[in-house]
């Protein structure tokens, strides 16, 4: 068998290659993963519409009703009384990130069940890099959804300071990373797609309602000290506050610290979970689950 | 039990093995899926991994592709240990999984571009490789078709093109023709055999379909997680005292003990 006559090889003639990937290769990989996630999102129009409709229903219907019965006192970062719609807008941004982060974990469970996840995991790039890229892709899609919502809200008359739309971007990014990392960690624990309903009931709804997304914490404390304590230990609380302050060009340092810490914690958990030699996926392979 | 001492399939024995599996075992809880499996395959050879359903073929593929961790034994791909140098090892290998892994919502080109990026290949280089490989698998002109619109055989061809995009030297195919009609099966098999001959690529072809095996092939036979034979098909037939590979395969699967029929190349 001779291969020297081939004008252009489809396969490598030098099988043992040891040169490491450079920064350019990493960027190509990252771009490919982000692009794929965006394309999948664009191809699933229902997903885009439902992601937009959910917060808008809260803004148009829920907030319109509650503004009459629920007063919001002057609390930082607000310097004056604000409409209830204005108060819940950061929470609704957080809601989009929360649902989107969990949806990206749903997509990982789907990918794993359908086998698509395997094509990602057999890439020669380090697994931590692949997982971070996947999260960045999820966050990019989440942020696009948030801005689409903010545009509609702006036309509805719910407006933040103009520069707030820029200042909020890092807060959205960090909060999105935390929630995507949490979603990825949870996806490693879910064996089948059907089990995802449990995530809705045990993570999304409690996470959202036990936070200052809809009511200020002082009101929650007045109503139920126990619920207040739950809110205080809920990372989503800090994501919402980080976003709320960022809209007004301020940094809530406690929220920043908690969200950063939780992001790192969940990321580390996801890396371990998807590490074939250590993680939860190993337990799955031992019980015959999908990789 | 048929006993011959060598477990290398193909090659001169001096060059680095395309794949070196040494003493690999794997369990799912109390159930042993692979038991001390050892074999190696030489570059540029077509090796058939034969075994009935449940023999351990897919588990072995999952270990070779580092989806599962190799806890007992070692696996080397062109000298790179899959545990210690998984990146280097995976750069040398292209994989076609048993389950369909194309993204149905994306086009053929988008699927292939995505895979190219997972190997750090982008831009014009990726486009050129995609065009060349679609021609190789007789799918030219279909790059803008949605994966969803392709037949099972066409999807397999795209998956083979995808597995070749990063120019691997070893191609692993796990039951690549399952569920396809006879014509599609023959076409895909012919494409892979042509790649071995013209491109010098090594292939590990897992199947339980005995009619996909040629006398000149190398074979590794698994039964209930045990390696029961490895060597050239013609030697395997001879050593097992059979008339054909079908007969030899039947004998090996009927054997009471899981001894190794190791046949020198």
C-alpha cells in the first residue's frame, strides 16, 4: 500500500503529533461552540418566543395588578419612589437568566441522551475549556434574551438610565455564568430528560420566589422571618441585587462577592462532575448511564 | 480454548501501534463488561471488532474515546496514554458512534464546521476540508441540507466525513451500519475500506454483522467482555478449525471457556 501518490491527504501522514494547541485554536473552538448554541437557539423560534413571553407576562399583567396593592419604599439603589414595574425589571432579567441557565442544562441532558454531547467530550481540548465554552455560549444566548426583553420593556415605558443598559452587562454576564454553571452541575446529576421537571419544581420556582425579584427583602422579612432567611442564603437573591444596582451604575459588593464565589463553586463542581476520572459521570458509567 | 500467543493484529511489530489496549477491565456496578482485554492494532490496517450484542464493544469504544475512565489497564493511541495525554490521543482518532450524533436542527455544513472548530480548525481550512470530505463520502452538493432531511445512510456518511475532518490516523466506528439497508451498508463499508487503502488510515470497525468481514481483515473477537480471539481472519478461521469466519465466530461464541485464540499476523 502506497500513500505517497495522493495529491492531498485526507488523513494525517504523521500520526504522532505532539504540538499543543495555540490561543488561535482555542478561540476557534470557543467561537464554534458559541455559534452552534446561537444557531440552535435561532432555529428553535418557540424557545426564543417563550423566553420573551414569560417575563413580559409578568411585566404587563402581574406588575400592572400588583402596583396598586404593593408599595415599594425608597431603598437603595433607588433615590425616589419607583413604579413596581421598574422594581421587578431586574428580577425579570434574573428570571430570564435563571430559566435560560436551566434550559442550557436541559440542552446538555438532551445532548447527552441524543449522543451530541459525545462529540463535544471527545474533542482534544481540555474538558474544563469545553465546559466553560459551553457555558459562555449559554450566557451569550441568555444575555441576548435579556436585551430583547429590555427593548420591549423600554417601549412599555419601563426605562433605566441610558448608561445602565451598558453597566448592567457585566452583572448579567456574571449572574448568567453562575446560573449556567449551576445548570451544568445539575445536568450531571440528571440521568434522563424526564427528570428535568424536578429541576423546575425544586430549583427554578423556589429560587425565583425566595428572592427579592418580586418583593423587597424588608417586606419578606416582615411577612415571614423564615422566608427571609431562605432568601438570604439563596444565591439568586444576590444575582438580582447585583443586576438591580448595576442598572444605576452602582456595585453591590456583597452581591458581587457572593455571585463570584458561587460561580467559582458551581464551576468547580461542574468540572469535577464532568471529569471522567473523578466526577458524577463516573458514577453514571458504573451504573450504565449515558456519558 | 484455542491458544496462540500473540495478540497484535497487523503491522511489522516495530512501529508504534495505532491502538494498544493492555489489560483493560470495566464494570457497571457488579456487572463486568470487560475483563482483562488486551490487543493492539497496527497503523493502516482494517481491524474488525467482532462480538454479539452485549459483548463489550461499545464499552470498549467509550474507554478508548475517554468518555469513560480507564481504571483498570491502559489504552494508548499512537503511544499517547488516553488517561495521561487524552488531548494528544484524541487528536489522532476520529470516532463514529453507534448512536446518531448529528445536530438535526443544523445543516450538514454547520454540523461539520462545528466539529472542525472542536479540533481548532476554522475559516478557509475548514471549508476546504469539508468540501473535500463531502466528495469523499459522495455527499457533495448537500452541505446546505438540514441534517434532519437526510436518510440514515446519508447521516452516517456525514458522520464519517465529520470523523475525518481533523485528519485522524485512526478511525473508530461503532456499529456504523446498524439500521441501514444492504446497499447503504455496502457503500459505507466500501468507503471505509478505500480510506484504508488510499489514505493509510487505521480503522477499528465494531460490528456483530459477520458479512462485513473479509478474509484479509484483522479481527478482534469479544464474548461477554472477554477477548476470545485476535489476529487475521484467515488465521482465525484456520486456528478454530472452521470453514468460514461465520463458522469460526459461531464456534468462538459457543465456547464454554473464554480462552484466547491469539493468532500471529
